[in-house]
C-alpha cells in the first residue's frame, strides 16, 4: 500500500503539521467569534439527510458550547504552533514515529508467542 505510506510521510513533515495547525486555529477562531456560521454549516449538513432541518431552533447553551469548543481549538492549535516554532528544524519525515503496521510490513516485529 504505497499510497498509505506516502500519506503518512507527508503528514509527518513540519510544513504539513504547521498548515494543519493553522487551519484548526482559523476554524476555532471563526467558531469562537461567529458560532452562527458553524450553526448554518451544521444545519446545511443535517439538511442533506433530514427534512425540516432548517427549522431547528438553537438553544443558548449550544452557542456557549460552540464558543467553548472554538476557544479550545484556538488554544490547542496555538500551543502546537508555538511548540513547533521552538523545536529543532525538521526537513523530512519523522523516523521515530514508526507504527506497528510499518514494523509488521518491514518484518521487524513479531508479537506471536510460541505455544
């Protein structure tokens, strides 16, 4: 499965992590400041599968929860960006993050115990 391996290597680069964190930061900022945009998006998504979704009524508690979610996204992605800026430069994929599937595929792991 070379496509999966390429995707994993691309996601391990610093540039990809930075772009992802910036996207999450932007999404969190929009959700925290303008929760009505998220509500409209959710209603549109629900409306594709259910009738009368546009008639749903939003409770004030849900708005508070959306704002809290947005603030959490901003905090998490901001922390990620700060930590990446402090880390050593990273030009390629992280070699230390070898998953169990990679080890199995390379023949480097054998969990089976003899009976």
